[in-house]
């Protein structure tokens, strides 16, 4: 299809023309929302979801959901959109760029792995100008970087970014393997109270709902998606339980909600936790945030021929709080 040049606007924004894009083979399996973000440079994620929900985006003439997986040859209609020039967007602050550069724990030709600090969103949106992926793209402007998965904003630890489309699709396929065997994920957490010895497995479906104002809230609900977590006590500290968690699924807020479900919320969790216990831990041991850290990831690419074992040490603030617990 012949594309019209974008029309200039007095405010410096440009309005794109309606386009129909045929999905190339190397984008097969990509989610519709991520495909659109690649096509609409500078568009906020919220605008992309609005376009999809309103039915202005069409696949092969029909409406589709944001998480629809594209197939090679699909024809995606993209409506006219007013966009700011991405070059005019403010760059991430220098200090933040340096902070994330220092947090890169592994990089090769296919992957870049970040030990994401707490408080950093995986991607921008909802009032966040610069998430981890936008900042990494500013650090590596000539690379095509895509998030393989996400971490909650308050969770620290390993975040994988693909530098090649082939690595992204292979990792996404591994993530879909039943039982979490494709990518073995290990977290470290402090749970409130005394957990039983041994491994406690939680198999409880999780449903994501929206509260007033658009805030996501997750709860155990039979209508939700299958979710499995395994908690193992490593140490007892000050009447609480320092645990390793291995997850078979990667649902939103999974560990936090499963921990709450078994009566041992994650320490420092201001969304699903115990406010009184959190206040006491903040005053007594200086724990000022969610005690949840993505510590290791293990997987293999090239059909098992290229093994990866990635590790990120426990963040200093969490280690210090743990040391102060008697």
C-alpha cells in the first residue's frame, strides 16, 4: 500500500496517515500491542491500547485484542495518529542512564540482562517517562531491543532484553513451556511470620481486576489463569521467613498474591501486605520497600545447545535489612 507522508502540525506533532502493514515473517508470534509500538514510534502505550479497544486497529479486516499473536502475512490496519517527534522527547537524565548502565550484569550478541533496581518500571507509561527498556534503548541507540518479560516496578533483579528477534521468539517459546521448565526462575523474598519447613507449593488461579482509577489488583479467583509457585524457607529471621521462590508461571503480582493467600505476605508489600508489620520493619531494620528480588534465571537457546545461567546478587538495601533482623 502507498503511504501518505505525515502531515505537520503547529505544535510540532505529526499526524500519520492510515496504513495497512503486512506482518513480515520475523514478526510472527509478536503481540499486537508490541507490534504497534514498533510501528508508532513515540506513541504512549495507553494510546495503543485505546486504539485497539476502540476497534480502529484491524487484523485482516476484523477487530482484535492487544495480546493477539500475529502471524506472518496478517494485514494490520493502523489508523491515523497524532504523534510527537520521538527525537523531541526528553532523553533520560544522565544520572539515570549511568545507573542503568552500571546495572547491566550480562551482555552478548543476543541478550542484554539488567539487574533492575527497585522503583524502575520495566517500560514507560502511566505517567512514567523512562522505564528500563526506553533507557536501555537510549544507551544502545543503534540496537533493536525488546523486553522478553517484565518485572513489577517495586521488584528488583534480573530483566532480560533481546537484541535479536530470533532470541526473543525462542525465549518467548521457552516461557510458554508447561511447568516452567523452559526458563527456571528463582526469587528471594522475606515473608511475614513463620512459614512451615520444607517446600510449600501454591496452585491457585489469579485474576487481574481494575480498581477505580485504573489500578491493577490481583486476587485468587477460580476464573483466573493457572498460577503455580513453590516457597522454600532458607532461614528464620526475627520471627519471619527468608525464602526462595520458584515459579512455574509468570502472572502479574504472582508471588505477592500467592504469599498473601497462604497468610505470609511479602515484607514491605504496601499493596497486598500487612501495614503494621511493614511499619515495624521500616522502623526497626530499615526495610523501606518490597522485599522481592529476581535472583537467577536458567535456560538454553539454540534448542538446548547454548545454556545460560544468570545471577543477580541480593540488592544492598535488602541484604542490610536482613542482617539487622535478629
